[in-house]
């Protein structure tokens, strides 16, 4: 897996794995209405899990691990979609089991993608795991912020927790990119000629991750207010944060594959 398709396969897989992990492995199940998981799962299925499977299938190549990338992407898609369907028909326990299983399947996708990297497998695994936490935390914070518009009784505890997770994820992302982001092959100029200029790609990634951290800190500060508009303000910040986070991961993953 190389080139334009490979970069987007990794970034999409990271967002799916991180988003599912933050959602299903947090106390949110006991805090938010069940309809939250129905809507979240539906959007995750259509916007991210389905494209991940499609891009992975198209870009996998002939490597020995390639079939596992495609199979696990399809399994993740089936589990996320199945969990959403089960929530729709009010089979909540089964839906939660499928949701937790989707976390494991999506993690398997990352593990299957890591051997394609032009670096030792443990380093590649750390990079994709860090990227997953980074992208998943920012996306989930954005989604949860919107949910407060429909669930007026939801306390500030979940959004405050997500805000802290985003801040920590940004810091970890910057550290990992600074330590390992310059490894790998030459960057192809097919995605963006600027990224292929010297070692600029990891610096762009660090800059965008730093911008995301600044946005996360501003969002956390906005949440100190007691007014309902505080959550809306934080959500507005996360809109920009999603853009800077995805830009950071695309930049650093251009060096992920052999040149």
C-alpha cells in the first residue's frame, strides 16, 4: 500500500478506530441517551467505515498482509452498521457488544496496516495508535458538542472529559511526530508538492497538531462558563480542530510508506 490511496486509507482507519474507542470505551454509555449511539453509529458507518473499507480494498496491493486489511475493514463496517441497526430496533445490550467488538476490529485494521510502513513494526504501530487517539478524540468531541443541542439534560461531565482527552491526545501526537515523523521514505509530490520539499511534512504535522492543541485549550477554557452557549462555543472551536488534526495526520503519513 503506497501513494495517495494508502495515505487516506491509514488516516481514515485511524479516525474510525480512535472514534469508536473513545465512544465505546468511555463512561458515555451511562451518561448519554441511547439515541446518541444510534446517530453516531449511523454517521460513522456512512462517512468513515464504508470509505475506509473501499479505499483499503482499492489500495491494499499484493502484500501478504493486504487481505487482512480488507477483511478487517469489512468486519469493522459490518459491526458498526450492525450495532447501529441493533440500537434502532432497541436491542441495546447486543448493540453495545457489537460496538465493543467494532473497537477490536478497527484496531486490527491498524495492526494490519502497520507492516506497510517503511520503519520497524513497533514504531509504525505507535504512530497509527497515536494518530487514532488524536483524530478520534477531536471528531468525537465535535460530535458530542452537537449532541448537547438535542439532549438538554446531559451534564457537562462528558464534554469536559472529552476536552481533556483532546488536549492530552494533541500533546502525545506532537511528541510522537517530533520523535518519529522524519523516518520513512521520500514523500511523493502527487498529493501536494509542498509536502515533498525536504523534511517539511513532519514540521507541517507538528504545526497543525500544535494548532489543534491551541484550539483544544481554547475550547476547554470556553467550557468553564455555566451558560449553554459555552458548549456551542467549544463546538465551534472543534470544527477548526478537526480540519487541523486531519491535515496534521495526512502530512505525517505521507512519509509512512516506502518512497
